[in-house]
C-alpha cells in the first residue's frame, strides 16, 4: 500500500501486501492491516501489530511480531517459565483467591492475586517492572485466558480502581473482620515516599530516619490467627491517634477487642473503641495524670505465671478501678526486670553514654513494667496475655520493611497509593498463610525464604505444544507434599 508521504527509497522495502508504513518521529514503522466492512457498508482497514521498521539504505528490520505476518510460529517466544514459587503460593493461599472472587469480578480478583503473588515471591517490585516478572512466570500461561494485563498502565488502572471505587475493598475487609477471632491489633507504619507530587507524602515523625517525606500505613491484624485484616494509607504528618475515627467509620466494628499501642491513646479514641460492644487494651502514656497517680501508690498485690510457647515468667501485678468500666493494670515481669537490671549495670561498666548509677536507682523498679488500661471483663492474666499478643503486628511490620522491602513506594497518585495498600494487605495475607504452612514441617531450621528458593528451582519447559516440569529434586518434592503442594507434571499449551 503506497503513500505519497513515504519516500520511494523507504517504500521499496515494504515486506509485502496487507502492510503499511507509518512515519513516526522521523522513523518508519511497518504495520499489518486487515480489510473490514464499515457500518456504512463500504470497506475500510483495521491496523494491526507492528512487525518491524525500515531504515533507508538498509532495508526492512523485522521485530518479534514478524512471525505473525509470515503465519509461522515465533522463534523468540519464552519456552522456559518460572513455576515452582508461584504455584506453591497459589496452593498455600488458595482460600485468599477464593475470598477475592466473592467480592470482585473474577478478572479483577485474579489480577489482584497475581500482583500480590509476584510481590510476595520476589519482594517489592515497582509497578513498571511487574510485567517482566509476569511474562517469565507460569502465571502468564495459567491466566492467559483472562483479559487482564500486568503492564504499568494496566496495573495503574487496577490501583486507581481499588483506590477510587472502594466499596468492594471495604466489603472484603469487613468480611475479614467478621471472620476473625474478634481480637485485633491496630498499628501504623511509616513508609518513605520518594515522590514530589504525592497527596499523602509529608514530613513526619520519622523524617530523621527516612530522610524523605513519608506516608503512614495503618493495618489491622488478628492477634490470634496472625492474619492481616485491613489496610489504609494516611498522610505522613498524620499521627496514629487521629486515624481511629476515620477507620471506625469505615469498618463499623462491633464486639471487637482492640489491642493497640499508646500512640492511639486519647479520651475521644477510648470512647470510640468502647462503642458498639467493643473493648480495648491500651498502654497508658507516662504523661497522663492517671498514670502518675497509679505509680505514686504502686504496690503489687498478686501474681501469676505467664506462658508463651516453651517460655514462662512470673508476673506480679496490681489493679485500680478508675471508672465504672475501666481499670488500670500495672504488671511487672520479674524475669524481664532482673535481665534489664543486669544489662543496665553492664552498660554502666562499659561506659556507655546515658547509663549512670543514679539512672539505675531511678528506673530499676520500672524495668519490665506494663501499665495498661482496659474496659474488658477479662481476668488480669487474660489482659496481660492479650496485650503480649500485640507483638505479632510488630513482627509483621518487620516483614514489610525487611523481607517484603516495602520501603520506597514512589507513587504520586492518591488513588493508586490507596489501591496499593490493598495489594499490600493481600500480600500480607499470603505471608501469613505461608507461615502457617511452614509450621506443618515441624522444622525450625526451614524458613519461608528457604521454601521459596527451593520451589524456584522448578521450571516449566515447552517442547512442541506440551509444557513439562523440569529441574525437580526428590527431597524437595517430599517437603512440598507435607505442605499440600504437588507440582503439576505437564500441561498442554
């Protein structure tokens, strides 16, 4: 097909019929086209894929789509795919995908799960790099019948959808809360924001560490099952206590025991956390009057043994009623107190700055002390044990920071960042499912990373029109079987 705009010394290299040359930015690209009947009844053309370019004086240079023009199989298609780690995650976290399908159309649910799967398997991957991981994985073959894509534009659209049309994400999170053990830890986590035009990025309380603006991720976590339940992004300068009202309006909690840190302590928040048959356990900040009053008259009146796993400790305590519903509990872990005394004196001996004999005498009685406020009817032992379970969310945030590497999100768009918090939630749920699965091995020397590296060795290789499992090891397969994962041996293309 000739055009007066295309020079003759370029047009002469046109590779054949049903192709056209387009001049774009001073370069000449060749596209296929098909004849189509227009609504008017006349014939027109529909431009197809680019099959190469023409360099004047050199000739036609085909690209990876040229085989389509020749009606041949491509010689450059990927024939070996990453299989093991992604298939393992799909098996272990199958119920998460099933839950997503209850609240999202199957295409969206699958795209969300695939995105989270890639993030979990490879640690944090920036949005413009996900496509490469997807194309090289078995996921691309498995989800080929679906209409979604995993490129930067497609994922940007997904995140915008999740952050702007929030009803489905909210319903998913509300359902997770309803299915939970009703004991929830809430905490915030500061994440560096490396974007100059971020509606959420601001200088926050961790600026001296991050050296950049931050966004604040707030997450809820089931203290008994370890499963993350909900997530939301807040402005970098927003402190923890200012988020509770918005969160409670979004989720509509009822009958929940909240186990939260002192950063959420305020009279208004305690009122919110006590509404709708909810209860709370929260440390009392040292500057609060009730803290000072209780500590002035501190006298331990009883004790109990606290057990966690193979460890146990003797806890002495006192309690004081401060209202019709609330008590202050002062607990002291005697073993922790003794260890802290030893470490403090050892630091004095080493000459460490800030450690003095005067300081030791001032603080020695307060080492290992927990001052908690609660409106729950639980026993003192249950109050203490319930609060200690809050540590699980700190461990989860360590995963986000260190193993997950969610440290520089680089989003400029408010909606995309809110949408990504939901993807982080799903990746966090996958993480917890993997923790539960690893426990089935009854081997403390094997970590999640070990299992993923072991699984990553397995590849799917295409020969003819059959994909076959390659690079397996009997020992690994025996371990996977204990996790309920049996790798697929072969599949037709």
